[in-house]
C-alpha cells in the first residue's frame, strides 16, 4: 500500500523523516518495500499563466502563446496542445529546464516562430502515464512559484507491505494509528463537521441477507455537477496512492476509501429502479459489471439489487447499469459493512481483485460507515455542489460483529517473550492501540477496538506488546533445553546431494506453485483428478498439481519466450494424489529438457548441437540411480502416458515396482503449447526411487576372471534390458559382469532382427574356473536365449 508522507502527517505528528519512519514501521510489522519521491526529478518548471493565444501562421495544429511567469516580459511559447487558452494557469519549463527522460529544454524555432520554453503536460513531468494536453493548474495557483514547491512534489511515498491479517491498516488512518502508538502521540486527522442536510429525500434499503450484510448506510445527493474538475490536491493524493482521477464522484469515494479504509459506491439515482435489496444471488444470475464483463453469480455470492435485478457485486464491484457518468446529477451513496466470510474468495473466481474486495475480505471497521459517509458528502458537495438528504442506516443489530475480551496472563507474556515488562508499560502499550484494558489478578482483560479483526487469542496480544515494545529489546539468551537433531536415515540421500547432482548435469532448479491451470493439467493427465481449491488466487491456478510437469512446462515456455534456447529445469516438491485412501502428498523430483544438448561454440560440430532427446535425459536419470548403489535393480519399460510420445516414453521400475516416468512430450501438445524444441520430461517418486542400499562387505576373489563374448541374433522387438535379465538368470552366481558392447544390423542378419554382442565375465571366489566350467555356463545361457527369444548364435 502506498502512503504519501504528507497525507499521513495530516493525521498524526510524525517525528521522523520518511526513511526512518519506514524503518520503524518495518520493525512494527509493516515492511517498507520501497521509498519513492512523489515525482521524478526535474528542475526549471514554474507556475505560469497564458496571457494570450494566437494561431500559428504556418501550422494549423500549433498555437503561439504569450506566457507570464510573474516577472519581466511575457515569454513566447509555441504549443500544440488543444487545451491551451488565455487565462489558464499551466506548468512552464523555461529554457535550461531539465525534465525526466534526460530532456533539456532549449530555445527553438518551430515553423519559423521562436519558442522560449515549453508548456509541459503531466506525462512529460512524470506525473501521469498518459495525458491529452498540457497540465492545467488551479486558477489560484501562484504565478512564478516553482512547480515542485507548489505541488509538494518532493514529498515521499512509502510503499508498505500490509499483511493479510491487518485489514485495519489498509488506509491512511490505519497507518496513522500505528504511528501514534509508536510515538505515544494523539491521532488527529482533518476536522469532520456534520453536514447540514437540506433535502428530506431518502432511498429505501432492505437487508434480505443480514448475516452477510448487517449494516447498510446511505444518503441521497441531488444537483451534483459530474463535469466539475476534481481539485489538484485530491488528484495528486490519489495519484501518489496509486489511483487515477476519473470524475468528482468516483474520486471522492476512492479518496475516502484510501483515507478511512471504508470502501464506498455511488449509484446514479436516475438508473435505480424501485428499492435496493441486499440478497444472495440466484444460481447463475447474470450481472454486467463496471468493467464491461458479464458474469454469472453462484448462490453464495452477495448482490446489491433493485427491482430490475443486480446493480452490484457486494463488496467487489458495481454494475454498469447504475454507474455514474458525466450526465449524472443525482447520486445515492452506499457505505456498507459486509462480513468478511461473505466476500472472501468470491472475486477471485472471475479474476477480480479490487481495492474494495481486498479490504472487505480482511475486515473493515463496522462502526465507521457513518463517519465515511459524512466525510464523502462534505467533500463531494464542496467539489461538485448539490444538496444532500439525511443519513439512513439499515442494520441488523444481532448480526453486527462484537469484539470479545481476551485475557492476557503476565506469566504467559514473560514466557513467550523471554522478557519481563512492567505492568504499567503493558497497559500503556495496549491502550495506545485503542484497546480497553482492565487489570485482573492473572494480568489484564483486554477488549480490542472494533477495527481489529486480528485480535482473538492471547498470543495476538503478546505479539502486539512485542512489536510496540520493540523486537530489538528482547534479549538473546541460550535455549533452556539442549537442541537435539534427529539423524538423517542412512537410506535416504540428503536433498542437497540429489539437487547438486542434477545441477552438475546442467539443470537449474526452478520454483513453481503447488496449484496449476486445470485446463493444462486435464490435457496432460485426463485420467487423474486434481483437488480443486475453494479459494483460488486465480482461475488458472485453481487445482492442486497431480504432477510437477504442468508447472515445469509453463516455466520452460516462459524461458523460451525470452529467447533461451537450451532449457534444463528441475523441481523438487510434493504432488497431490486422490485415491481410495484419500489425499496423499508424494515427494517428487521432476525435470524438463529442451533445446540443443550443447551450447553453440566454435569447437562443437553441428550434429552435437542436435536437440536433447530421450537418451540424453535417460542418462541424466541414470546418474542419480547409480548413486543408490543398486543400479541393477532399475529397469525402463517401454509404455506411455497420454501426454507422452507413444514411441518415445518409458516408465521407471525398481525391482518391478513403478517409481517414475520419462519421455518426450506428445507431438500434439508440442504444437498446442507452441514449443520450438520437443521437451523431454522425467518424474520420479523420491522415496522409492532414490533410497540408498546400504553397501555390504563382499570378499574380493583372488582368482582370475574369464571372459567369453557372444553375438546373438534376436528380433528387433527384444529390448536389451530383457536380454540382459535372461542372461543373468541363466548364468548362475558365477557371472560377475555383463557388458553389451555392440548392436549390429545389416548384411548377414535377417530383416527385422539384430545382432547383439555380449561380454560375459565369470569368476569364482574359491577356485580358478576351468574351460569346461565356462562352456557349461555359456551353453546354459545360449539355451535360455533360444527358448525365450528364438535367438541364434551369430558365427
């Protein structure tokens, strides 16, 4: 939240400069994320008045202006802005002025006419992202005064990170309360005078859902000039707080929301039909919002309606049918209290995260509606005129929130903080936060103010005492009890070892969210059901991941869009599986590789820069499997998933049990997602896949090894892993090693078959093997291969 320093000082006396204030607020729980000036640096710009305007003799779109700076003769300025007119106060950049974007103003001749400066627009001064003409200043702006001084542009703006539990601090008054508590000063604020209401007019309101909306305050204002200009001071404050000026009615409601933390809405009374009813939506009920979107509300969504239907999503956004415009003359101001549980999560269903919804979700002061309405009425009448009717309040007292007292025990305060504080200091600290404190035998009975939704248990009060007393005041002491760390099981490899092994293979670890796009996940895994989130942060992040692949593919695409050609990413995290036993979290390691296997450089031939394929990634996986000490227990089985290439995918088995997958992304998905290179993916369950087998002592034989080579011809469909498995089973325990050192296809081998060269190494622990021993073993192997694979020995 952006807090202009000058606006804050209207509410409380601040004894510190802006940066020191930011440091103090950070220690109090409101992290200072940025400290910026109210405007970028510029110099040589003053308040000036246009004395006369004449058409340029040689250009239809240019005007020659005589501009007074309050001293000396008027300057001649050539200007192309359509709003330049005699009597207008504007911002003049004189010759030598330096503007943002390194623009220096010089005397120039435009179409044969001399120009000695420039009438600047808000965009050119860095005060707006866009502008349609020169900056117009109020009629009472003092001519000759430096613009930075007149508008207070050297003001500082603090960008604070307000945590989700502190909705009360999402306003100027909220931060002012904190500063007042930190400085032990009183909260002041601008004077709020009760407005004299000349009209008897009211507008009927009914609460059909009082639990969701227990309070609705409103007022009628007639004769409003919606074409009036919002004063510069208000426009500047809105801009510094991150909002743009729209029209006086909207500007006033936004201003009061920023100042008091109470969202408001204004209806064009000429467009309202009948009475207002606050009710829950009918399932699928449509409403067109102010941003032009038409949505269908569910039955748990609170609506503001009139006789013809919905006119607003309560606490989120108003409807377009009753929105105010430049023609609006009569408005109805709404200031309501909506229960947080009636608003939370609703806006995210449609990707609507508005300033109003953020505040209502966290909780607004249920006692501040009348004050906000009086403030808005006074501001609006002062800017746009009009007469107001009386403030009407429709409420359900039994549904209005109450703050229950919370007991704070002295012993618990000291135990959790490790610090002994005087009772008077604790009382003073809590009272500075507008809490009612009553001493009791065990400590204090504390009643939070209405705006503090986050104070519910004893620990909340202890936190308040700690942050105001100062975390730095809490002494560092040794732990009362010794800290003993559990041993890491020997069978489980340390996480950093696994991750570093992949990093050494050229992969980079990425961070992805545990919730993913349901459409992408359904496309990848049509047979798996993801867990839907009841309160997603966005519609494309609304289900829990059943695999780490959706997040990795999104990350790979993002890198591809940024011209990264060789992409190697991995992620270690949990995936969430629904089965008959319920929900399971599975510790998973996944990765993706796409792009050239080697970077472009002068020593690498073109064929070595071919895209990474199945076997490249298989080699990366095997580097992890070897570290388990049980490489022989792993096999790759040629099957596929719906999201993988049917002929270039396999599942990873350990002792016959599935522990992972590897394969190229399906060609249809490659085209659909617009990948330049085909991604190769892998995923394995860490616990079953990477469990380390404890090494066992094995005596080294003192007797020589005997090697025999075989070339067997088998069908193309026979995999090398299946061939090796049958050899190992038939060769007895005298086979020490099996090496597959050649595969041949060509003359001498039938079509559809291949010749595989095997190197068999035999050794006994107790004696030297004879030729007869080895021949019997070879004969057993050959016989087994003939039976299992119709193999023949290639001579």
